[in-house]
C-alpha cells in the first residue's frame, strides 16, 4: 500500500500562505516565492527584535541627556554622579522621569551634582 502525502503538503503550504498574507503580488500567491518572502521576513523579524533593544537604549540615553543638560549636567556626569550618590535607577526609568516629571528629575540632578 502506498502512502499519499497530499494532506501534509497542503498543510505545509497553507502555513506559508497564512504567514505571507498581505504581501504584494506573487509573494502571497505563488508558493515558491511566498516561501522565500516568508523566510526573509522571519529573518528580519529576528534581527529586529535584537535591534529594538539597541534603539530603545539610545532613545533613553538621548532623553536623559536632554534632561540633564537642562539642569546643567552632561549625560556622563549625571550617570557618574548618580552612581557615586548610590542612586541605582536604570536608563528606562530615568528617561521616563525626565519626560514626565521634570521636578523629580531636577532633584536627581541636584543629588548627582552634590555627590560629584
């Protein structure tokens, strides 16, 4: 008795087409081209997940630097002052404070200045 692979092949193709839904032209219609497009897009997604972490960190640093300069400090001096003062806040929280609560950030800057 021979084994027919129709069901599994259809499932495999359906999975690729589901991932390729919305792609332009043949990338969503032709299996061979859709498979290539899906593989490439999954690679981009993998790289993008790593990139996002880098991008967010640089955004936080830019925001902290802007807030620090309004209070007469550079980014590096602020971070060093906070470390010396024993204030252990990560960049994500510092950036959020710099954007949302200017008074609290000014107080942090004053403590960093005093510790230097």
